[in-house]
C-alpha cells in the first residue's frame, strides 16, 4: 500500500487501490501490527473496536482475522464502541496492542485505523516506524487463508469482548462522580451524531439521575453517511444545528454532542435566552474548575494534584490550577501526549495525582482509567456541573463569566490556512527567518517580544514543528503545520479584564 503509517495510524478515503482504505490495505496494515506485537510479547494479544462508519465493522473483523492467523490473539467488541473503550480494553485485558477502526469526525468518505500500545495510548513515533517497516516487509499473500472470522472465534483465537469489560469501563467513570445525586430538573438534549456514543452516554446520564433526557432521533441510529451533518464534528456549529432545534422545542438547559467514535464532546448552553456553543477551551476550563473545586470540597483532591494540557490550549488553565495548588503539565498537541504524561505519573507511582487533562479541540479526560480523550466521562461531569448551576439559578455561561471575573477574560481563536504542495513548510521556514532577523517581526500588528521554537524540544517537551510567540500587546500565538494536510494552524490568545 502507498499509505503512510504514523502515530495516528492510517486515515484516508475509502476505495479501491493502494492509496485508499479497503480490505487489502487493512490486511497489509494488520500484518505489520501483528509482526510488531510478536516482537513485543511472547504471547501477543490485541483489543479491537470500531465506530459507525461505513465498512468499519468489516475492516475490524478482517483485522481480527489476520491477527489470529498470524498468532496474535484478538479480542474484539461485538458491536460498535467508543474509542475510549478501546483504550480501556487494552489495559483491562492486558493486551499487547489495540486497534480502533475510526476516522473520528472526518467526512463520510474517510475511515481510519488507529493503533495503541500496551499502555492504552496511541503508539509512539518509534513504534509507528517499526510498524511501517513491518508493513513494507510483509507480503499480503500471508493474509490469505480459507479460515474465516467465525472459524477463529470457534477456535478461541478471536474472543468477543463481553459486557463485563464495558461495565468495568462505566464503573471507572462512575467512581469519578462529584455528587451523589442531582439537585435540579436538568433538561438535556443529546446527539451522538450517528455514532457509537448513544448506549454508553445515555446509560451514564441515566445512572447519575438525569431524568429529562431527550435524544435527537434523526441522529441517533448509527449511519456512516451522516445524512444531516456531513462533517460530524462537535467543534463545527453546523453539526449542532439540529440539536439546537431540539433544545428550542424542549426548552432544554444544555445540548451535548459526541462525534462518531465518542471521544470528543461538544456543548451548547443557554445564554441570554439563546443557545450558544461553548468552544473547547471554554468547556475545558469549566470542567477544570468544577473538578478541582468539587474534589477539594469533598476532601478527595490529592495533596499535589496534576493537570495536563496541550501547549495550544488556553493558559487560563494555569491560573485556575494555581488557585487550587495544582501542577500544570504541558504537552504537544494530540491526546497521545496527554496520555503519555499520565503514564509517566503512573510509572513514578503518582497516578493518583492526575485529576484532569484536556485539549482545545473538545477532548477531555477526567481520570487515569483510559489514556485517550473520553466523551462519555466528560458528559457525566458536564451534566453534574450544569445541574449544580441550575440548582443555583445559573447557566454554564454564568459560571464561565464568574471565572472570567476572577482570572481575567481569555479570548482564544484558531485560524487554519490552506496551502498547496510543500508551501506550508516553506512558510514556516520564512516565519523562523523573520523571528531571527535583527529587526524582528510583528504578528497581528504587534511586535514579537520573545518566542520559543520547539523544533529541538523544550523543557522536556519533544521536538516538534511548532512556534510559540509572545507579543508586545500581551497576546500570544502558537503556529504549527498540520501533520496530515498542507495547512498551517494559528492559535491566538489575548487576556482582557
């Protein structure tokens, strides 16, 4: 195949040929993963999950078959399941690797193949390189065999993951509850955006006592064509339009949305009588303050709590964490780095210090039970916070405004610039040259007073093609090229008040 295997695995459009995802390229990728797993363990095993996309189940079952054929025991969820349940299963079942067939929030033409290590994190760049070399060395003829998926299930080489694992996943989330019972008649509208979140999200919300829960029926049934939201991303306001209409009809307090693999959470709440979306940074700091405050009041906050955020997420995190005596650990963009930070705490015997992690792209983690973002757990805490607000006659927006009054108003923006070919890399080089010139440079009309270039690594953060700028007017920016497309993303933050 011509697809490059990276730390995010594979992501491409579906179709015939070596440049697309299909049964043949899935076979080749899985031969590489099988070889890698056998290098890591004498008794290798793999956990597998898949989302609601077209061909996801077919690809997942084929991956399980190829693994079993190559001597790697495969544990597979018998039905679609959120990505965080895959991270959980890898650790819970003590597997060597994990595979999740998903393209997350991409349009319907796409699918993906994410690989996880034994720690439940997406694989490191070193592991990805090893898998890529194994893929190149493999011959797809090795995947040919008359034995079917069913045959391997009957022989015990493929095991269907039972409900005990999902119950253990839900139990791990429930242990992170902040209150024994809800205090208001909170009205919630939920849309799974045709994805894998419906069963677990509704189960957890009903368990904590959300009695007035409305499901956006048009988007409830799994459908890889995503008919009413071609871009099923809870960051995209258009994906939430139907849910907002349901809010208006039911006078709901909040709308929550999960993407097709249920690792990202979108939130809409009433503001001055209208429904407005909270961005990823806003939800991130709401959850942060609420978790720290609730655990301190309950006496369950660790003596030296740790919070993890990516370098492009709001620095308001640092101010809130300081108030509660929490350490902030910064990582590169991507939740695998947050999961890695949690893993290092665990290796140091300090896993209990971790209380929360988030990235600005709607990814949140409320505990160390998984090593990837988890919209199921985040939905539970978000509803507990919304309930607390309603019981006090407030909204989520009111709570946010109180935080702004205390710590300052942090305005964040993200702009994406598209280029052709290698122009994005050339543009990054020109920015670096401008920063090093004697006269310096300006950003958005303000002089750059200092900058950090992460290309060689900084303060324990691995090398990455990222620039961080601080300007004379007090604003700051992070500039980085996309890892998969010819784009440059520019994150800015300005503090007022």
